């Protein structure tokens, strides 16, 4: 989809009532095509919270086919896009998103960090998701891991206890199938979380 077409659609939507906007997004998700998915992903970059929320819900219902682009949007320069993408990934509950969502906990924007915590709590409600979250947390330095666990506990103490139980399980190990590491070649940069060197990520 070319940018000017997207701009025209946003302009049209701006003058429509909320019900029409919801119906428009619902129709895009109902018959997903590469073009309609691209539009829904582009909605997450718009300033309207209402449209972002609706698109996030619609994308979450599409499943694995949109996981990679949503994970990519976690690195967006727009804080509200990172937040919307995290919400969609949390609703989907797929274990592959545990690492990228954990990385959001070091974001300089509090709203983004909160969205990351909420998504990790949602992900941890399933056994596979909880295992993936524990794996992501296990890779963190001790102080960063404690920071991450405290963030979960602030939202759902029971979920945090379950993740801790997995971490302390003597039989806890990597899955048999190699998983993609959601870090760069230098590893996580958690200095801003644990109070050492390095500046925080900008919003």
C-alpha cells in the first residue's frame, strides 16, 4: 500500500463516527490479505488511540501470521505504536514473543514498560507462555531479573509466583527445538535498568 493511499484512508476515517471506524477495521480483519494486514499494522502508527486499540484487537485475532511484523513494531520510534504492538502480542499469547516483550521492560517510556508487563502477564497465563517468559527472564542479569519479576508481581502476584516456580524448578531447561534469541549480537543492554552505565532508550 502506498503512503498517499493510507493518508487518504485516515482522512476519510477522521470524519466518520466510531461505529463506522470499528466496522471498517472489522472488515479488514475478517478477510485478511497482505494488503489489509498492512493497513491494520499501519493503523498502529496513527495518533488515534481508538483506532490503534481496535486495530490491535483485530491483529491479535489473526494469529501467527502477524507475529513477526508486530515484533518488529516493538522497535518503532513511536511510543504508542510500541504499546499497541505489545498489547496485540499479549492478547495472542504466543511464546515466541516472550523475549521481545521482556526487552520492552527497559524502555524509557513508562507506558511502554507497563504495556510490556501487561503482555508478559497475559502470556504467562498458559504453561507454554509461562515457560517462555521464564526462559527470557533467566537470561537477564540478577538485578534485571528481579526488576522484571517485581513488575509482574505488581500486576498479578500469582502469575509472578508461577514464573518464579518455573525458574526454580531443577528440571527447567531450554526447549528441545532451538529458539530464536530476541537480542542483538551483544546481548541485552540492561544498564539503564540496573543503574550502571549507558543511557536509556529514547521514546
